[in-house]
C-alpha cells in the first residue's frame, strides 16, 4: 500500500474483538515507517497477531509533549507515522491530541482511519437518547471533585429535552461511582455497558438509584461505559438551598468552618469557595 510521505495517520484499533480492525487499518499499520502507541507491549500483541514487525515508539500521557519534536522531525523528513492507543480511537480520552494539533500547526498532513469508539458503541446499544450526548472521559478519583463534576454536567438540554452523558469508569470504581450518581440524579435513566465486543458483553439498564444494588462482583472488573440520560423530570430543581441549610446548621452547632466545608463539599459537590461564600452570608 502506497502512503503519502510526511503524513500522520490516526488509526482506531479494536476495543476488545480483534476482528473489528478494518482491512485499511491493517494495510496502514503494515506500511508506515513508525508506529506510536501507548504501551509497546500491548500494541506488540496486536502486531504479532497481524504478523507484523514495526519500529514502535511509546507515546503516552506522561511523555507526549517531550516526544512531539522528534515525531514532527520524522514527518518533515518524509516518514509516514501511525498513531494508535491501547484500544479505540486515539486522542479521545487517550493520548494523541497534542501531537495531532502540533502536526496540523506544522502544516503536515493528518489522515484518520475511523473505527471502534467505546462510547459510540455503548450509545448505539443502550436504547437511551443518543443525540445530543456529551462525553466527559474518566471521572475524578476524589469524592468531592467527582460529585462536583456530576452536579455540574448532568443536565438536560437548555430547552429541557433529554441529554445523555457518557463517562469511562474502571470496574473497580463502579460501585462508588454509581452510589454517587444515585445521590446526585436518582431518577436518571442509566446504562452500564461492560466488556463491549467481548464474549461477556453485557448491559445494566435501570434508574440511577437502583444501579448500585444491581452490580455483581464479576462486574467490578475491566472497564465500563457509564451512560446517564438526564431529562427535565430527572434533573434537580436546585441544590444550593440545601447547601445553605447545611451551612446554617453547622454554624449553629459551632462546627469548625474548615471541617464543615469539607463535609458539606462531599455532600453537595460544591467547591470550597462556593461553600465559603455561603458561610459568609448573614
């Protein structure tokens, strides 16, 4: 296969089933001069399955900026380069966006080879409202930050129509994340999509408040796509008055402000500054 010199090819790879790799992607991976991947061992398994041997460089979240000059130099010299992630489409909650941006800014050619994207696959099979949707990547690990993000993002459209929000969740975090979700939007329709394209592909569909009880130990492995459909009926009316009540109760009880701020933040998802502003109100 003849490739265009000095071109960066962004190649989607399977999210589970290796048969989902397109014939064109196989051709490009076999023809490029250099392959950039998150984990050379992981991609090495894919290459071995395809019977390919390639020059590979690691490009991940911790070294992407440092690697960009060397990659651009290769492209300027006429080399063909492919970018892949461990699974799915590069740059979408995976490394690569900075490199692609830099390649465009440098006047180099960028070509895309579309393919698997876990969020799109989950949406198509979920039965939830697919358009509009928002993809937020991985949720924060810290409870306060996570609940604050859920509070800030989980809303319907501006005119009150249903909107679906998508997150990536490691299986080990599913229980705590879905419990947070049940507190934030208990009446939202939720789908947990697991093991997509694999033998044990499966879905849990329920209201947010019922999801934690539906999880099994087997589900707390791997990685899941969490879809949350928020409509006008499932969106909250207002959380701020509740925060004011909590602040007033803490002040009346003589609770230390710093301790109260942390506790109220975890319960409401509000930031320290927002709670402090309420604390200063008369």
